[in-house]
C-alpha cells in the first residue's frame, strides 16, 4: 500500500512539474538567433509609412537586443523579450519619458503588431508595424 502511494505521489509530482513548465520559446531569425529585417511603421490610420531596418539578436532564452534605423534619420539600440512567439521591443531603452515600444507576433519570418510612443502623460501616438526578415 505504501509503495503504491509513493508511486502515485511521484507520478503526480512529475505531472505537476511538466504542466508548470513554460512552452518552448521560439528561436528568432536564423540559427544564430539573429533577425535582420525591413521595418515599416504605419500611423494610426494605416497610412504614412516610415521605412527602415531592424536587427534583433536573441541573447539567451528570451532576451533580445539590437539596433534599428528609419529613413527619416532616427536610429538607436533596442532591448526586448520573446515569449511564446510574442515579441516586445523598446526602441528607446535609455529614455525615461520618450519610449517607442513594438509589440508583435513572430511567425518565423516576420514580426507584425502594434507600436506605441509614450511619454510622461501616457501613450502619445500609436500605429502598426511589420518587420520582414531579409
């Protein structure tokens, strides 16, 4: 009886541990964990595209870093995370009151989602973006 209880308890513990583990975080970009893409950002009406490039490196299981530049002359470094194919990137990690964040879904070849520019009073501007691996 004690052995049966011990076996069932062990199996239950293993099942609980497996169910609590996070799903695999996908690898971004190529086998080296690098995504280099064409970036297009649209305003809240879906118009006025701004083009540029984005380079993202997956530093460990879910941390991201890299660089970006837009054709309007803006550029900088980025930091972010990837979890369950959801990417969150801050294009202004050194700024306290002027941050542009990209939040999108990674499908293996592109990242699509929303961008938000926020300042001290909150969200000041927003739109959509797409980054396609080149």
